C-alpha cells in the first residue's frame, strides 16, 4: 500500500489485492497514531505522522483481511499533480514541448517513435525559482516522423507524479539526402536517329527521403557541338521513366523531391550508339512460403561483356489492382532468390526481376503471383510438333492460371515403358527437343503439375532406314546381273 499527499489538501492511498476472488470487496482505511485523533482534519497536516491500515472484507467469501500498518510521514509523501504536456512547435529534427509544475520541481521527460516500445529518457529538468512553466526542446530526431512523449514531476520527496497523458508530435520534412540509384536500358527503334531510353530506380528509404517523396525530376540533354543545348525536363511520380532520345551522347539526371525541396541528383552519361547487349535472368518463378512470397530465378546464360560486371539483381513488385504502388528490393549478385514479405494475401502482384551491370539494366523478366497461389501462370497445350528417328520436339503455352489451385512446379515427361525423361517447364521457355531416342519406339508425353498428370499423348519415333537399304542393295545387284546375262544370251 502507498499513500500520497496532494496540494496539502488531499490524501490518496493505493493498494493491490492478492486474492484470486473476482467478487467485490468492502475496503476501510483505519488511521491511528500515538495520540488521540480528534478529527480527520488533524491528519491533513504536512507535519503529521500516523499509521494507515487497510481492512478488506469479502462478504461472499466471508473473509476479512488486514494489511500491515503503513507509517506515513506526510512531509515525505507529497506527490505533485499529474502534469499536462503540450507540443509547441517542431523542426525537421526537433520538437519543443511545454508543461506546468510547482516551483523548484524536478521533472523527467521521455519520448519514443510512435508505435514502438523503446523510450528515450531526457536529462532531469529543474524549474526555475520564479517560473511555473517548463519548456524543453527534444533534439536529434528523425525528419518526418511521429513521436510520442510524456513527463512526470516531483518536489522534495522521492515520490514522482503520475506520467502525463502521452502527446504526439511530428517533425517536419527535409530535402532528400541522397540521389536515387538509377540504371538504364537503351532500346532500338525503327529510326536510326532515335532510341528509347528506359530509366529505372529504387525509391529512397524513409530516412533518405526526408519525408514523403512527391516525385522525381528527370532531365535529358543531348551532347551536341552546338553552343546552345536543348534540355528536356519532366516530373514523374513512379520510379521509372521512358524517354525518346537522339543517337549519340547524352546526359541524364534524376532527382527526388518532397515538400522541403530537391535532393542531390543521380547523373548518367550515355552513348546510345555504343551499348552492349545484355541478357535477362532465366526461369523466373514464385511460390508461397511461411515467410512470404518466395521469388527464384537463374542467372543469365550469356556472360556480360568483359568491361561490365554484375552488380546486383533488382526485384520490383506492384499490385495488379493498384499498379502505381510499387516497391523494390535489391539482391546480391551471388544470390538468386528473395522473399517478399508484408504482401497482402488478397492481392495479386506483378513481379519483375532484372540484372544490373553497374548503371546498365538487363532486360526484365516478369511474372504474376499471389501469396495464396504462388505463380499465377500455368503451362497448357503441351503437344508434339516434330518426330524423327531419335528426336521428339514438343511445344507448350503459358496462360493466366484458370483456377485457385496452387502449383509449385510444372514438368514435361517423355516416358517409354518404365523409363522416362523429365523436363522442368519455365515461363521463359516454349519449346524443347528430346534427343538420343530409340527409333521405331513408342513414347508417351505427359504434362505434370506437382507430379499429377494434366495431359498425356502418345507417339512413335520413325523407322531406322539403314537396315532396309543394306538389305535392298544385294537384291538390286542380283537383278542387274540377271538382266545383263539375259541380254548377252539374246545377242548370242
């Protein structure tokens, strides 16, 4: 049990009951001291010393409990009133707060980022002799962030007031602190004088952005020899831009901006006529996992030009119902998978993966997927289009998944009696030739979805013509010999 003395007028006691009973109890406080207590007003005195005992009666349980006497020195039990905290102003990295307190009080202020658990304690604050209002500036905060703060105070005794009600305050935005990481890809057009320039970049992290990014300013300047240069400038809201550019050298910049201003620019020098051909990733696939949406791929088959090295892979996913909301992540060059977390189970996404060689992007590969079903593409219409004595060529198609069934892998199997050859099917493939088969042999072609057969077709490889020709040759020689002999006989 604890008792506190408020404003030299009221006495408040608090206690906790250890009983497991959920029934209501009747509690009485008994005040006692060595001398006779004439009235209760005698107790409300800063110099008073007395004992407080709690008697708890539970009529349902027919029990009565007495606490141990609690000796109270009122001058040591003074508790200040709960302060009221107010936010006055804020900057991009600070918040000014204020509250009232009695003269010569000591206060503690703590604060934290909203919706987090760890508080930061400010140094103790002491009011001046003639001031009842304390003002404090909380510094070194992150921009464009909501903080929660509270304060408590005491005077003389070691008893702190209750914490004030929490207040929230937001720091202001500041201009972005770094340029976006931009990569580009040049695409040829029907005209030799112009090209399409694809620019892509990852949105800045929250701390780097300094606030809510309103958009990106993209500038393009052809590097001609004329004294006056044309500069093309446009603002975009997505993390990508498509420009029609002239043949030759050009300069491109990309700058993020928010309400506080523009950040530093990413700068690229591009020669559209001297671009190296790069390959895309292979065998892109997505499947559900306990941690999120698992995205996997295989590296490009063609090695990059010797002057370029693979920096990393870029993975983008955007909601198919809200395509303007896209997110990015980067994956190290030695890894070929990532798990996309915090995706909406009810949404479907378009996932795009492309390799990045320094500042140059490889061609993208895309795949629709959802957390519930994984990849939303299915292999269909597997069929035979070519047969020889030792080979069979098959083709198949990919379409949007028609049902809610989740399939982690599609395979094609060419089976002969108890033997079979299995081929994994990927959305970037449409055709395959099985080699080194036996002539004049029956085979079955199966389309498998996670091992279950979706379709089956039969075929027979061509006859081997070599034995037939070898047998026919002696017969032809014999016929020619007989023909020659008959001619000679007639002549004679």
